C-alpha cells in the first residue's frame, strides 16, 4: 500500500507516449524530467526523482505483446 500512497499525492497531469517499434509505453507525472530508473521486475521501471523523493514516471516494456496475450486469453 505504501507505493500507492506515493502516487496518491500526485497532482500533476499524466503524460504518455508509446514507441511502437520498441513496444514501450512511457508514463510521466508532469513533464518528463531527469530521474533514476528502478527496475521493479516484469519489464516495469519506476522513474524516481531522488531530490524531490517522488515517482515521476513509469516505463513499461513489451506492453503491446502483453496486451495481445491478455486479449487472446478471453
């Protein structure tokens, strides 16, 4: 639950971009900014601003392939 609490306080708009060739989804809370990438497994990377001590983005690798697997399972 603590990880969710970190995101609850975010008042910035969520911006996103998708790189179709690389099959990567980038989510940014507010404008993209420098941050440390923390691999949390399964192709998901949290972007963390150490100075502000907040999560500023999430990168999801292989999001299109994952979606196709889920859709095929229905």
